[in-house]
C-alpha cells in the first residue's frame, strides 16, 4: 500500500511537472515541436535557439485555393498543426472563400469560440444554442459574428459573388466535428443508430451511403 501511494505521488508530480514545463506563462512563447507527441497541455517547445521570426509569420493563406468541391468552399486552416508558433497562445485562424451557393456544413469546435470577419460578399451564418434556439443572420462585408465554443454553426453564401472571410479561434487547436459526417460517416451498426437517433433504419442506411458510413 505505501508503495502504491509513493508511486501515485510521483506520478502526480510528474504530470504536474509536465504540464508546467509545457505551459510556463513566464516564457514568451513555445513554438511547437511537431515531431514530439502532443500532451493535453500542448506540444513540447522547439529549442529557442532554432526559433526565428519566420516561425511567427504564416504564409499558407497565399497557397492556391480551390472551390471545386461539393461544398464549393475553400478553407485554409492556420491551427497549431499548420502554424506551430500558435502553440500555447490560445489563438488560431482560417481563411475562407465560398463560391456563390457554397457552404460550410453545420459543425462544432469543441475547443474554442469562433469569430468571423467578412471582408468581401455576404454570408448567411448562424449557430444553434444548447437550448435548440437558432441564431442566424445575413452577415455583410465588414461585419463580424461569433459562434460560442462547442455550439453547432454554419455559413452559406446565398449571394451572387464570392464571399471571403477571416476566421479566428480562442484556441490554437479548436478541433472540428462536422455533424452529418459524424452521424452518418461512421461504422456504428445501422440498427443501433436507428435506436439512438430515432431515424428509421432505411433512412439511416441511405444517409450512411451518402456520407461514406458503413454497417
Ligand atoms: C538548444 O540548442 C542549443 C544550440 O544548438 C544547445 O546548446 C542546447 O543544448 C539545446 N537545448 C536543448 C534543451 O536541447
Ligand atoms: C480543384 O479540385 C478538384 C477536385 O479535387 C480537381 O479536380 C481540380 O483539378 C482542382 N483544380 C485546381 C485548379 O487545382
């Protein structure tokens, strides 16, 4: 029993040490070393002697964009995986373009609140609160909207010109779960899915075929 206690004691302090070594508020920054595994406290820091100004500048938004997909949307993420300097700073970005008729399907970010600033065109955007109330509005050029952390939300371009907007998050790794894809792109047996969704099994199988699910 005392051995178990000592083991637990050391394990606790080891975890404490790990978390403090990763999220030390006294260091200016902790550019992620993506070659090392991620812990709940974030990535390990790249050796400061190897960090340059280029770590703090993201050029990925200049990459060619392509709207030729079923959503008619191009989303360029700058999360910690694409921009390691964001590690531990609680912030991330996306640059989005929606062709006329394009959309970002309903989804949620478990890890962060989202803010969009429309810089060209307009989008219909909205979110659904946990009491199932929809908050939706046409967001014009130079208007902004927020989507509180974890809530389902979407954007649609119903205009006749391309919509462009900049997105930011209150997390360097907000995560994303796309609702229809999660519900019907999985391998959960259709009979179970019928039970837990109250959607008829025939319809479940149809939706599974549509979203690439199996079983
Ligand atoms: C960081 O890099 C410097 C210079 O290459 C090296 O002397 C130092 O040991 C490294 N520190 C760590 C923690 O690896
Ligand atoms: C855009 O993406 C589509 C679908 O993946 C592809 O067929 C097409 O060649 C791409 N266009 C360009 C310009 O890269």
